[in-house]
């Protein structure tokens, strides 16, 4: 489930997302190229599968996304909401 999306003005077009499932949360880095390619899934989905490469810096882990799949239809009638910060 998409918990938050952030795109600070100082990020040079990079978006930061937080996804959560029953095992915990993951911070996802979305580069501008992926955002342009998969804009609808990136901005509109409530349930999102992400694949990419793990980036580990000083014990902090982020997933640098390479592909998204919008799984929102699997939610059926369940409504979720994410926090959007720009």
C-alpha cells in the first residue's frame, strides 16, 4: 500500500515513496526517467508493486525503483489514502 509520496523542490525531479505491507515499510527512490515512463502508476496507484535495486548506505536501505505494477484493482472496494507532500 502506498503510504506517502514526496517530491521536494530540491530533489531534481526525484520522488520518494513509502510502501507498506504486513512485513513493514520500504522507502523507494523514483528517478525522473521512471516517473516519466510510468507516471500513472507512480502517482495514482493505491496498491503498488515495485522492483529495483537495493541501495545501502550506512545501514540505511532504499529501493531504487526500476519498474512499477499498479495492483490497485486487487483492493476491490477497499479505500486507502496516502499522504502527498510536495
